[in-house]
């Protein structure tokens, strides 16, 4: 690597590890929880979008007493941080209706605030409710949702997104193109743990900064790794140690869990609001797409295209979405001669014993006859 590439790689990994915001001090911030929220709209309104999932643990707040045991760890962490005032400086927080953890967090927060127990520093909340199908009724509904989002942002003192769209779309397109190059780099066997960190660092910085760092870091690609070509599916996973345990067998060349390559989407989608809505509605990376079989079909195509030898499935203790896909996905992969290992439930940060056991299971997995 050149010095510039090393500095960019270090900056990306530092942003991922610290979850530090890369927003300028004079720029309003808008929080996001979940995939599928149109970040370009937030940027076009003059704010810096910052993801609030994948958060660091917080001290328990009074709201912890009413959070039920089955609630996702990300939602639990977020709710404690929210009510402690960690996001007091934000113009607002957007939640993706598609994301079960985000929807749960929104429902708890909204009810807590409705009861008059929210702290003074809790910013306004907005639920991004979007329909993933192409019918005329759905298109009309989605246009209304975009109008509601625009009204919400303007209600917090931000600009009309249309005025800043060209600039924001240019930055977002550059970032998405750089992420496509990262995905290709990963597909050549360069390493899934690194790709996951570099990708998700962008959740905590402006799109233009993310694109710049990615281009520099990718300028000096290393040698491809040997071993079995792995695919990863299941619940959101951002544990570097767990990635490394998986990659003791070979490189993760296809990462299809929600914090993998399914975010943020197609570069062409951001050119104008109409194309953005169309792309979001037809995005088969969403588990809520209609028909539901389109999601599984998209997973299969991506895993085949990357020539995966073995697909790893892992799900969180509170998963109640991806688990429904497992039987059909496993059967269809095996019919294609691709191995499949379901590691089952795991903690948000799996401990060493779980990682060792997982690596042993993967090492003993064969390819279907």
C-alpha cells in the first residue's frame, strides 16, 4: 500500500471502530435507524445523515425497565442512548419501517414520549414507511411518503431537498460507485472483514468523504486469499472477530446480511426523486418486497454469481424475520451444489467459545453431492 492508501484504510477502520461522526460542526445531523431510508434526501436538505444502529452500549435508563426481553439488542442500546440524551443535538431521527429493530425502537420511543417521559433533549421522530412493489397504488403511496419526509425535514428547519439534490446525488453516486468497486474487490477474495469495516464506516460520515477514502484505500489492492469462497447471510453482524473466525476457512466473497453489500444500493437510483422511489420499490435486497420470493431469488443469484462454495447463515437471538427463509434457501443452494451451514442463534458480539465452535463446524462442512 502507498502512504495515502494506508492512511485512508486506517481512517475507515477508525471510523468503524469508534462510530465517530464525521459531520462538520456547523452541519445539522439527522439520525437514521435501519436500511432503506433515502439518505440522499437528508443530504439534499442540508443535513448530515448518521446511522444510529450498530451503536455502543449505554448505561441503563429508566426505559430499560419496560423493554421486553425479546427486543433486539440494537433497539435496546438505541433506546437507552436516546433517553439519556445522546442525540440531543440532532434535528430529527428517521426509522425504517422495513427494519424490525428500528420499528420496535420507534414504537417504544414514541410511546415513552407520548406518556410524557421523554427527556427534553429527545429530537423529533419520523417513521419512513415504504411499500416494496410496483403497483400504481403503491407508487402513489410512496410518493406521499417522500412528501411527508420532505415536510418533516423542512419542519426541523432544513432546506427543500430539491434545491440541493444535484450536489447530494453526485456525492451519493460517487460513494455507491466506490462501494461497487469495494464489492468487486471483496469478490476477488480480498477479505470480508476488511470490506465490512470499510463499507460500514460510511454510516458515520458524509457520502463524499466515504467515497474519497474508499477510492484511496482501494488503490492498492492486496493479493487474493486462498481457501473456500464463502457467502454470509442472516441477521445484521458487525463483529470483526466473528468474521475472522469464519475466514479461517477462506474469504467471505459475498456478504448479504443487512450490514453487508445490500446497503446502500444502485448508483443510478439517486439521479432524481422518481428514480430513487422506483429503485427502492424494486430493491430485492428488502425482505418486504412483493412477491416475497424475489428476495430469496436475489440472494441465490448473488451467491451463484460470486461462485460461493459454502454459505454461512447466522441469526441473532431475537430474529423473527430471516429465519423464515432458511429452509427454502438451504434447499435451493444445495440443489445448486453450494454448501450451507446454519450456525443458528448467536449473541450480538459472539464470544470466543462460540467463534471456535463455529469455525470447527465450517471446517467440517462438505459440498452437496
